[in-house]
């Protein structure tokens, strides 16, 4: 087996083909998000209150920023900064509460997609190339089954972590204690908006950002020889916690900072900077201290004239 991506967890051989596969319905995934969405649509308007709406906004913001963006994505998947294990566990747990997958599952989903997008060609599923409704069905209710998939190997630090193993096995059930707490404190309105509406909106919103950030938007960078390019979706910069600056992320996947130009709001980066200021984050990686990604080219000029930038990142400072 040989490594075939920017991830140290994905291994493929000569038979592995990112195009040779079929999209198949995934019952557990479909029933989970389908049930959450159905309950949100049917019960949300009935039990809407100001306090429930505030709970939805606060819990969505905390789980998406601390959890998904900083804990799951920037720390666990890309190791873009170092922090105490207790803080990593706390943030990753909050990321699990978003409702997409457990820690191992999120790493596997991300790294397989990243591996596919780094090849010269990949399946439409892997780069959101299908139309909106078909891509929604594929991403939220199905999975891509390759004929000869690459192997996935978690590093021992994560594979042997008892906390991650427990949360991975019980990630859906992690909503239950919070559901009980919300119901006891705020009744049905808090339960509906704190669990059903939050999970359905956050998971669907994550797909929407992924869909548009691989299809259209602003670009400052091009990666030569890969199947998918990233785009910056400016309208989603705030609510995505900086994740929608996806063109920047494709250019510098190991960077803790995704909003690298002036005006690009990146709440996840602001949180990491706060951690760093109080001594909880070290070895923070940014475009200024990362090696250039192979094939990286900077787009310059009003007419998007392409030009090589020495070192790959000298124009990324802000």
C-alpha cells in the first residue's frame, strides 16, 4: 500500500480508483438526519418561543465554532495547533453534538473526500459536482462505495484514546442527556429547538457550505493537477465560523487561519487566537509558517491573470 493524499491516514494501491464506485443509500445516516429534519419542520413552528430561538442560536454557535470548526476540523483532522488533551476532548465532544458523526467517523469522511479531491479525477459525489437536489440526497442520505477503496488507518494516539472510542460508539446517543436537560428546563420548545432544529439546520447547513464552496465563489488560489478546486463563499463566512473560506483552505489545509485576507471573518481563528493568548494553544500554523502546497498558484490582477508566487504563500498575509 502507498500513501496517495495529503493525509497520513489514507493508503491506496494501484487498483484504487476514485471514479470506480456507486452511490448507495445509507439507512442509518438517512434515518438520522431524516428524522431530525422531519421533527424540526413539523414541530419547530408549533413550539417556537423567544427563549427556544435563543437556545438554538447559542447552542448552534458553540457546537459549530468550538466543536466542529476548531475541535474536529482544525485540531483533530489537520493538527493546525497544539493544545492540552482536556481542551481537545472538550472541543471534539462539542463537535460530536453537531450531529454529523463521531470523531473517528468525521476524520474518515474528511480524509476520504480529501484523498479523492487530490487525485486527477474523482467521482461527482466526492466534489459536489451534481445538481443541488441530487447532491443533497447523496450527501445527506447516501455514501459512495468504491470498488477498491483506499485503506484508512487512524494514528495510535487517536485509535487508542478511550474517550474518542466511547464517543464514536455513542455519538447519536450523546444528544439524549442534553435533550433531557432542555426538556426539564424549558419544556418542549427547548427540546425541539435545542435538539431537532439545531441538528437538522447545522448538518444541512454544513452540506450547503460544502456544496457551494466546491462549485462557485471567489478564488485567490488554484491547485494544479487535482480533481476539485475550492471557492470562498463570502455570505457564509460568519455563520460557518470561517469554514466557507474554502479556497483559502484548499491552498493551506494545515492552517489554523482560514480567513487570511482583510474582511474575511473567521470566528474559529479568533477562538484559537484567544486560546493562544491565554496559553492554551501553541504551535499555531498559518500560511506564513507553512510550506507551500504542491501545485499552488496565486491568482492576481483584476482579470484573474495567473502568476506563480514564490514560496506559494507570500501574498497571503493579512
